C-alpha cells in the first residue's frame, strides 16, 4: 500500500522588541534566571496587561508580507493549561479572532513551485522555561521568557514531504528576518516550530491520525524528525496497527521520537475572551503606513538580481539568503561596479568564513571589499594575491591598499622583467618545450606555474600567459 504524507507546521517567532508583550520587562536573552520579571508577567493578583504596540505592527508586517487577510478587529483569549513554567495558569493568545488569516507562501522543491496556505497568524505570549539538572532528578523554573511576544504562524496541511516542510520553514525564516521582526535564532528558541504529521492511503480524502513533533531547533532536526516519523507511522500502518494521537519529542542523540503527552484539542484549553484586554482595532492609515515601510522581500529581490544583474539562479539564491548579505553585496557592487566579480568573490571568499546570517560580523566592510576588487581590476594585484590580502584584512581590519604596500604585494607587470623570466624558464625545460611544440597545449600551464612559483604569485597571470605563448610559438 502506498501512503501520502500530510504535514502542517506551527511556527513560533519571537518578536524583536525591547520589552515583553504585556509589560515593560526586558526581553534580552541570557540574563540571570528570574531577573526579567514583574507582577504582570508573573500573573500576580491585581496586575493588568498593557499591549505592546510594536507587536501589533510586527504582526501587520508579516500579514502583509504573506498576503494574508488582516482582521480589522481582533481579540485576545485565555488559553488555559497548567505547566510549571506558566505562572498564571493560562496563556494570553488569540483564538476565534486572530489578527491575520488566509495567507500564502510559495516554495520551490526539486524545481517544482508550490503554494502553501497559511491558516492564521496570531499574537501571544511565550511561556517560561524549565532547566533540567543533569545530575539530579530536579528541574528549575526560569520565568525570564514568560511574556516574550510571539507570533504563531499556522500552515494549512498542504505540505507533502519533509523536504517541502523544511523549504517552507526556511522561506518563512527568511521573511521574518527581512522584515526585521525576529532574529531567527533557532538555537536560542526565538524561531521554533512544531510539526503535525499523519499518513493516509493514496487517494483517501480523510486525514490520518496525526502526531505532533516538538523540540526541533534546527532545519536539520526538522528534516530528520519528520523523516523518522514518516517511517515509524508507515511501519505501524503496514502492520495493521493504529497510530496513537500524541505529542512527541525529537531526540537528536538517538535519532528517535519519544512520547511526551497525549495530543490536546482546542476544547482542552477552554478558550474564552480575555476580560482584561479590549479588542485590537487596526486603522487603515496605520496599515497603509506600515505597507509603505515594507522592505523588498526575498523572492522579489532574488528575481531583481536575476533580471537586472544577470546573475544565475544559484548566485541570486545565495546572495539573497539574508537581508544583510543582499545589502552587503549591493553596496559592494555600487562602489566597485563589476557585478559578476563582486558576486563571485563574496560567494567564494567572504561566505567561507561568514555565512549569510553572520555577514554583519565580517570586519571587511563593503567599502574595503570594493577597494580590494578595484586593485585586481587595475592590475595592481592578482586574484591569488587578493585572497592573501583578504585573509589579512579579516585579521587586522586594515584597508587593502595599506596591506599591499606594507607587505610588498604589488603585482609584477613590467614586461621586460617578465620576458627575462619567461626565457629563463623556457631554457631550463627543453623537454616541456618539445612537448608543447608537438601539440600538447596543456604544458603551457606547467610553464605559467613555474613562473608564478618563482615570483611567489606576484606576476600578472594574463601577461605571463601571453608572453609564454609568444615565446614558445616564436
């Protein structure tokens, strides 16, 4: 029997705000436990929540970016459940009237484009965090994260493979970072997802029994956890057994899912409107102003790079992997002028040490990189020397002109000096000369390599190649 996989993702993105969603406590990551708390986020009697306006703006931005419907009036609800790290005994979220509904994201997997529906985007507060002691059977409660603003993005069950799920997750990850509403740090939990997955016989309309996967803090973990769960559920169904509806934890050490608890349904949470918060009403002027401030999003920027810069799809995908990298490339190109050479050097040298999400940490800024590429363009240094200079720039942060001057790396371009060296090398290798004249053109590379070695890579490679051609054919 053949089965079809059905996957839906629930993604939680922490908003980049200085304070929490309903109080003034800091959202800074890594503070000592329980130092960023107050009576409001601890749910003390008599305390009242006050909504953070920036969280609403962030939700509007994401709704516009995903072509969702913005509900001009939306409301908060209480989601009731007990966890040790949920001090109020309920979570302020949204239920029947979320801020955004019916959005979409386009993905591409194996050359096939597909639209994935977004059921809803809603605002809510994060819970705290349990810290488990590895030496004793004890868990400690850190409530610093309690009240951190979240946007939960719930997809339609449109995903049909782990690959599609990861492509969707990466696309949304890029969008929230381009919008600058979430830092996207999966290791710190500021961008995380739960996955609902089920299998059904091919051709069946009804969904199968689903499980929910949690504890996936990287794209790789999501891929591996979903692949494992597909295999596990298929084996159960082929053996005539039933899949149990439950919440599972992914254990990356064992490569297995582990039961956590029974899967809750909406009625288990006993939602009701939060009596302490009035409805959120979106003003049309406010929405229009936010729309005007939206940045160029990844898909449009990638298409522009292909259309205007004539970059390959691969290079355009690479250079738009983050907003910071795309800005870095465009500024380098603006100062330097050769789009292909700028793209190639960034793709090979810069990204070797600084990935798309760490490009802001690169000590070589676009002005300096443009100056380095200009030295190659002017024939003052070779491409090989440029790599040496760039490595030094990463360490010292110095400008390329200074490094070239201090280390004596100026390219040899004096024709008379190079001709003398070319003739010297030809005279020293009569056997290779004979091979070249017998038609073995590849021997030319041997001669060029000998001269570059002799000049420690400082000779102008194009001049060297031309001079050898002239002398050997002369």
